[in-house]
């Protein structure tokens, strides 16, 4: 009792304003969340309604994401990195796969695509068996867990210019971008996720996380089209060490980098063929900046 | 469950009507007092998904579960191979079903008694029996051996404890990295969208789909039962999202009986295709069709009059085909429809075909010498097809409706109807063979409705708790079955009689 | 869960009451503004700060070849002064502070300069890099406060990133590429100061009135003191922290 009183007086004497934010992230109760049951989503011409997704969430999602959407479902403790990523905490409203700049909310379409695509190398399957309406409803349901959607608007999707033709010059230019941005610090000079900083990476919750290994045949988490790869490094994967490069890579250079990254991937591609003909060497991590 | 299980509850006992009440009370006590054990259904445990993610209501699959199965028990997230499995994963599920049930057969020919002794007379009366029971024990084990290679093994015990293998197969999936190339080899259930192995009801007559097992009275072809596990190889192709599915299998015409003893040298093909489409708020609908066409022997070499197993020749043909639809009307209401048109060669209609009585589980129990009453017939060389014998054909349909109150509670209602469209014995029949049931002697046309079935089943399954780790359903159902002309013949007039059978079943379906 | 929720309600109530009391007690005085000055000291010897092994990045280790880098959790001056303590006025209800200098958070020699950057809510600051190695600047606030985490790349020659924060919060900043790099954005309301390496500070532009000054240190915690500021005069507030 005494220690409790002491704790209280300590807390009160501290700036109470600052205590609030330091309470663990999973702080919303069902009644808080229920006030947002009217949340809607708009995907294409479909309007999703949070309240219609209640049954589907209970049927398909709750085991991992938990009844409060905080990622603390009954199975979450068993999903240990690096074998699995832990389930997303929807209350925070922070998502890896976005078309919008870092630090902004994703669009409804982004969430819809994530549900449809699932996440490779995680426990999140592809929910493309659900009808479009069901998925749109689930998007609204996912949003209703976080108060962020009440006051904030999703970011404006970053523009992606039309994809140019792949050329040897572009692949070489992409290699320069890779060197200049020092992507290899985490991803390694051959894209094998073995850069000098790879072993110390942590996500925002302090859990170990691996850089993407381009060479092992798996798909990038946020999609594997050229546009998806473009989007991944330009928006960054919020909540992870992967930053946004939007301020540092020009759109045209970004395509060069996409083509160069393709040369790492084990899947057959035009880029891979061209790189072979060019006999491209991996970047030299010890070369002075600008002299690759 | 195999067709021969149908009559397994028919031991005749005296009904004590109070048993029903006692059983209900006991069931409630068990339900309220039992702690959920750390039971771990294999796949749910492996992936941490709840039962409800894959099962509309366990064991019936929903579309997501069907896709998981079609991918070779894989979520396709690059975490399916065994090295990614949580050490707590053990790919075995036990299923036991302790139940109380009551069977009431409308017409049974029984001995009559005078002052405590048989008086030599006979009467036809209703016989009811009830009691506690077990419907057997299943060991399901299955999963991935390696990425894209998986297996399934289902040893199953009948209520006496005798084991047999219900399903044994390996599958190879996503060959050439394509979801259109998947193969399965072994003993497996045919690609029925409405899976009988995943049926939600358990009674003798209601625990199978009549449409999947219908055989005209006296017909010797047991090989066209699409509900039974079959031995063979299956090709399956599907789109990545499983909206489009197509499968073709080649199986032995042995009704799944092993050791080439039942029949041999005859094969059956089964083809199924379906397409799902998004119907907005109603949900994802699926329509498809299936066709089975095959041959089976009608003639066996004999030694001392006894057919030699595996010596079947004299192949005759049969076919089954129909449409399948899985319709949803919003999140709570679903309706599955299966239709069937079946046709057997006239030889089968006359009782030729199955040379050996099977136990329905892959073995044989007795070898008949033929021809003998009660035994299948052998189409020995030179046997003429009786005048007036014709191909029996029929039409059937199954309508199964679900009301899904929540992932934990489902109500089931089913209506099935099987109607003969052409009897084996036509109007010109003068020497058609006697039906093997012995209930009527054929002369002239068999009554057109003889052997028709209509049956209703209603029930519900309630999972008192739902986690990723246990499956326990409290199960209640009622089935009523009517069949035309197959009751005991009227004792004075010898006229055909219809028979009604009803069953009540309540109990627990454990899956752990 | 419920307890936490109740705690939050109680605390918000306390804050509201406190604010109300402050408003009532503070007479509006149009006379010249005062300031609060003082020193923050560390009681006892400064804890030993571990050296940083930067060998994974040759650029970083070269930069510190003659002057080995240490963690900066406690930076104490020769006189026992404690640096990097943020001082601000608890429950400030006045206007936002006009920013007279551009706040800069520099990535220099694989360390953050300053280690703690204090700012008012809504005040903009610049993140820049002086290094020839790639960083990423990754503040990790709690999004429930209204401050949203972001993560931007800072390869050599990056243009500065200009940002601001909405809500009061002490926000840890890190670079995932160089895990030893950590710093703080101290977002407060109203006038603020950060103690220098001698522990000295001055909070300017404080209108006369009664205040509670709070001193925050990233590891040693917070302390408060009541002060009365007279028109045009300097009130004094000294703090002594114990290393934890």
C-alpha cells in the first residue's frame, strides 16, 4: 500500500502530461474503440463498413490480432521473430506497406491490398478468398481500432512515373544509386541481407528484424511488381528500420534502382540477363563516396 | 463413414424413454464442467489460426480452408515447410465422438410370442433402440513434409476397435511453380465440393450424403459411390486465388478396397470443375459440375464356384454426373446443392458386379459363391441378359442449408431425394433376376418408385469455446428417412411396403 | 487494461485541475518579462560512459580515431554540472514561443549534435547530416500522443529534413544503420532551455507569475521546483540529480 502511495505521489509530481504517452501502446478499451464502429472505407467503388466486418474479424483475424486489434491475440506470443513477424498493432495506425510518405496513414487501397496480398515470411495469409466487399469492410474495421483516422487524413500517394524501358545504362545507373544511398549497409553488396548493420537491426518495438534478402527467392513483403519495389524504398516501411528515400532519390533514378535490385533476385528477369552480359561487379563498400 | 455403417446402430434394444432426458442432463454437465484441455488441432496449431478461419464449422471447410487444402496444406507464405514450424506443432489430431442416440425403424419382421414362447408366427412392427455409443476413433495426421510436398494419413477405428486406413496419400503441389499442377496419389476422397468426409451430421442415415451412395435396389455396382474414398491418382489445378478449380482423377474401380481383391482391371475417371464469383454483399458464390464414368467387372474366374479375387473381367460401364452450387446469402445463410444423374449398365441392374461382400472399409469379409441368394452374381460366360432387363437410371439431389449464427454455432438442415427414372426390370421382363434384397420377385416392370429415398436431417453444432487450440462440438441432430418399397413385404398380401426410419443423436464431437 | 484506462482518466483530471489552478493564480501582467536561470548538478561522480565500437563503419571509426566516442547518457562538466537536461514550465498556458533561431539536429561523426534537442510544440527544426556515410533518421514517438513516427534516409549530401511535432513528448531518435546513435527530441509547451556542459541554463521570455519548473533528464528522471518570476527580473532554480 505504501509503495503504491509513493508511486502515486511520484507520478503526480512528475509532469502528468508526459505520463500519458508513456503508457503502453495497447491502452484503448473496447468502449473507446466501439465509438468508431461507424468507420467507413472506400476501395474503388466499394464502400466498406466497419460494423459489417465484426463477424469476419472474429472468424479469421482475432486469433492473431486480438479482440482489441492490438496484435495481442492468443497466438501472438508464439510468433517469434525472426521466424515470424508479430501481428500488427492496429491501434497505433502504423503500417509498413503504404503508397503514402513516411509518417502518414496509408490509403484504404493500401490496406485492402495488404489484406489481399498477405505478407510473405509471416503468418499473414492472402485473404483473396474473401469477397471484395468483405475485404473493404475489414479495411474499415482495421481503421476503427485507431483513433488516428478520426483526426488525420491518409497521406497523398507518392507519384510513380511510367516505367521506362530497361537498358544496360539504367542498370549501371541503378548500381550507382545503390552505392550512393548505401543500401548495402543493411542489404549487403549482393542483396543478401548481410551488410555490416544487418545483424543489429530492430523494429520500433525493439524486436530484432531482418533486412530483405533479395536472393533467396522470397517475395518482398509489400508486393513484387516493379511498382511495388519502387514504392517500398520511396515510402519506407514504417515501424521498421527501412527509411524513406523520397528526398534523396529522383523518380528517374528510382527506376534505375528498381532495375538494379531485380538483378539480385533469383527469379528470371531481363535485368538479370543484362547484368550477366555486363559482368556487373558488386559495389565496393570501401570506395570513397561518389567513386564507384 | 462408409455405406455399410448405415445400419450399424440397429441392434435392437428396449427403449427407455427416460434415457433421453438423462442423456441431455449428462451432456449439459459434461459441457459445463469440462475444462478445455490443451488440445491442439494440427493445422490451427501450426499456423495459429482459429478453427473458424478454415472451417465454416469444423470439419466442413469454407472457401479459405478449401484454398489452403488445394495448395497442399500451405498458406503459401514461405513459412509452410516443417523447419518453420513452432516446436509445439505435432501434426496429429484425434477425433472421438461419445454420443447418445436413438434409432427407430418403422417396419421390422419379428417373431410373435404366446405365453413367453415363440409361437411360430410373425408380425411387422416398429423397433426402437437407444443408448450411449461411440462412433469410432479417427487419427488424423497430415501436413507438409517439405515445401510443396505433403501427406495425409487417417487410420480410423470402427466402434469395435478394428483399424483400417480411411485416407492415405501424398501430394505434390505447385509443380513448375504453378498452382495449375498438383498431384495426389493414394487413397483419398474424390474432389467433391460438398465433402462427405467433412459432413456436419453423424447419424446412420443422416451422416452420409444419400446422393453420393445411392444404388438401385438389387444393383450389383458398388463402384460408383463418389462419397467413398478411392484408390488412384488425382490431378488438381486451380487459380492462385482458387476461384477456378479443375480436377481429374483416375481410380481403380474397387470402391477404395485395397489388395486388388474386390475387382481389378477396371478403372473409373472422375472430373470436377468449378468457378467462384464475387456477388458483392451476398458473398462469394461457387458453381461447378462433376462427372464420373467408369467400368467395373461383372465376371470373375472361379475355383470350385468361388470367385477368385482380382480376376474380374467382363467390364461394363456406369456413369454419374451432376451440378454443384455453393451459394451464400450474406454472412449467415448458405445453401449447397448437389444434383446427380446416375446410370448403370443393365448387367449391374441385374445384380452382377460385386463379387465379394466388402466390409466397406477396404477389406473383405466374405467370399460368396455365385449365384446364390443374398450373394452377388457372377456373369459366367454364356449367361444371357434376361429379356426386358434395362439400364437402371435415376436422379438425385441434395440441398444442405446452413444458418451460421456465429463461428461457434451452426444450424444445419438437409433434404435429399433420390428418384428412379428407369428401373432395371422393364415391362417386358419375364425372367429378370430376383432382387438381392429378396423382397419381391420380378415379373414385369418393377414399380417405378421402388427404392426411392427421401430424407430430412436437421441439427446444430455448438462449439462452446473457440480458440486455435481445441475443437469440441456439442452436437444434436435428427434424421428421418423414407424409402419406397423396401420394407418387409406385407405378411398376408405380400405387397411391397415403404419404410420410415428415424434417428436422434446427441453428443460431443471431440477434436484434439 | 481497465486499470490503465482509469489511471489515464485520473491523470487527465489532475492535469486539467492543475491547469485551471495555474490560470487562476497567474495574474496577467503586462510588465516586462522575466527569466529563470540556474544550474543543474549531478550528485556524486558522473557514471562511467561506455566507449562506442564503431568498427563496423570505417568512416565513423576514422572520425573518432583521436577522440574515442562515448555514449552520452550522462554528460557532466568539471564542476559537476549536468548537461542535456531540459527545463521547461509545467502546465504552460501562454502563447507559443516565437522561434528566433533555426533548431538544427546534426548528424556529425556518427553522433547526434546536440544529443538532446528541446523545442516547443509546432516549432520547426531541421535534421541535417555532415557525414560522408549514410544514416537514417528515425524518431520513435508514441503515435497515440499525436506525434507520428517517421523514418527518412540521410545518405551523404542529403538535403535537410524540416519537421515539427504536434504534441509534448520526449521522443527517442535513432539511426538503425548505426545502432549506437541515439538522441532525443524534447517537445514541450512554452519557454524552455537545455543545460550546457556546466549545467547552466536560462529560460527566457517568462512573464511574471508563479510557476513550476520541471527539469527532465533522459536517464535521471524529472524534478520540479516552484519559482516566482518578477517583472524584468531573473528567478533562480537549481536542481541536483542523482545518477540512476
